[in-house]
C-alpha cells in the first residue's frame, strides 16, 4: 500500500540513524563512531542502570572525522512521555540540521511502560506522538523494528506509531 524508500541505484551520501530502543545503540555507535557521513542519535534509558552500561553517555560524541556526529540522549529512570518526546525532538532537530539524504530509524518499542526489559515509562500515545515527530522528516525513511516483543501491547504500540508517522508524512510540508 505504501512504500517508504524508493529503489536506490546511487550512493545516498549522508545518512542519519535515530535509535529509540530503550537500550543504547552500542553496536551502531561503534560502527560509525569515526565517520562524519553517518549521524547517529540514540534516545535511551540511563546506561548507569540499564544495558549496555559501558556506553550511551552524553560525552561520547564521536572520534576523529566522526567527532560531533554521535549524539547520545540518555534519560533518567521511569521517564515518561514528555521527557522521552523532548529527547526525540532534540534528536530530530540535530538530524534536520545535519540534512541527511535519508533517515533510518531503529524502532524499538521497549521504552513502553509495561516492558519488563525497560526502565522507561512510555505510553501507547507516546509512540503515536513519536511517529508524528519522526514522520515530519521530509526525506526517505527506513523503519527497522527492534525490541519490545515481551508485551501484548506491541501491536497496539506499533499501530499507534505508524498512525502518527503516516499522518505526518501525508501532511503538507511546513
Ligand atoms: Zn532494547
């Protein structure tokens, strides 16, 4: 019914990755840490108390050519929708300023308040609002679903996110 990414037959150039899984995107950060052509942003629970513990802190901003292109936005325990959405908005502002050719979203649903592997407390409506914020980005977007499989509400949360996302995608450009 809808296709988000056209067939790519040429190099994309600069790409942004937004990771909203409740756990810091330590693998992705490590792959792109020294590169300036990929801007990585992760919104996650405080790594002092949540996996992966050794990474995900604000001072990790990238290295060498990648300096300044890694952005970690950790949140305190039990953060709810307002704090989580504010961090996503901050991440999207950074991504918009970077002006990538495409955006990839590591779309974890484990920030959900009922998820036993999370220390955040995001609601179903929070996912809808996140979808709206991310869907307002005006380039190609790839959504890759990640964590959040441990709760019955996963389908509802995914539907809420996609509803907000598609509503923003279909809205006239601001
Ligand atoms: Zn996770």
